[in-house]
């Protein structure tokens, strides 16, 4: 269980416990809140960010100087930090500039990066223990990239399910008489349904209403209930296209839980 010769067993256990329990509790709460309300209190992220900074500062300052100067480990740490910063900046632009995603998604990523800035612990164990070379290569993937890959897999699954459901409503799609290019986008990212069905669902925002509305996305600040009021004024049999307000933090939490599971198993080896 020893990370390096300069870190005691008790010290290592404390680090692993904090880097496991804090994000588990934080993202567990955040996932439920995002799913139920599509809202997460900003103060939710204060504790994991502060904990991550303190724990990792303590960890990095305690590790063996020789281990930190192993080229592959040093490059991994630098690359992980650079990639993390780039991804956070891009997500921040999508959120605060373009308004395509919520600010909670940015804070969630910052929280994760604060706790897991790199796979330093894994790589240090790989230096002192015997690991399979292929497995060692996997460890070089920055934690944030691992999270986004799992998240991408979840999104692709949702899109496949979405397309399958839309293909069952080809008759309704043809009635809309839309250009093929728009049909493709709506079938992939939207959901074809009648207004009465849309009213029975939660957090589905209209993106196409014949004669009223035509767009490809919605603003994260839109009032969902205002759209419900508007749809109630229309013919319940009218065919519209909606898009789901995806609980991004909820699915991000699934990816993070996957990483934490791998992290815990490896640190217990």
C-alpha cells in the first residue's frame, strides 16, 4: 500500500480515504440534485476543491524527489495539469460565454481535478511494484480524459436510444415536411412526440413547434415551466420536437464513480 519510501502507511491510508470518500459524497449528492432539480448549490463544490488542494499539496510535497523526477511520471503530471486546464477553459466558454451548459458542470470538473489532478499515486506504485506494461500505459491517461471518455460513452448510448425511438415515429416526422438536413439533426439530438406526451415528461424543452419555434438547442437558463404553460395552449395532438435537458453532472458522477472504483482497487493492491 506504500506510495513511496517517503510516505508512511498511515499517511497513505488517510490520503486514499479522503480522495475516495469526499468525491463519493459530493458527487452522490450532486448527481441526485441534478437529476431531480437540474440545480446544484454552488457551495457543494467548496469542500472537495479545498480538500483536493490540501491533500494533493501534502501528497506531492511528501513524495520521494527521485520518483518525482522519473521522466515518464514528470511528463504525465505536466500533461495532466495542462490538459485539465484546457478542458476547464473550453467547458467554461461553453457555459459562461455560449450558455450551452450550466455553471455547475464547470465547478464539477474543477472539483474532480482538484482531487485527482493526475495518476501520480498509480505511477509511483508502478515504479516500486511490478505492473503489466499495457496497464502502465493506461495509467498515463490523465484522469480528466478518462472521465470524459466514460461520459462520452454514456452520451453515445443516449443518442443511440434517442435515434431508435425517433425511427419508430417516421410517419410523424414526414408530416413535419422539414428539409432532410434538419430532419437528421432533430432525429439525432431531438425527440419527436405529440404535445400531450411532452406535457407528461420532465425537463424536455421544445426545439421545433410548427409555425411557432425552430431551433437546434435551448438556453440552460430557460424556464422549463414557462414552456409547459405555452404547450398547454396548443393542440395536444400536434407533433413537436423536444430535447432533453440532460443532467450532465449526474452522468459525470457515473464516470467519476467508475474512476474512484478503479483508483481504490489499485491503491489497495
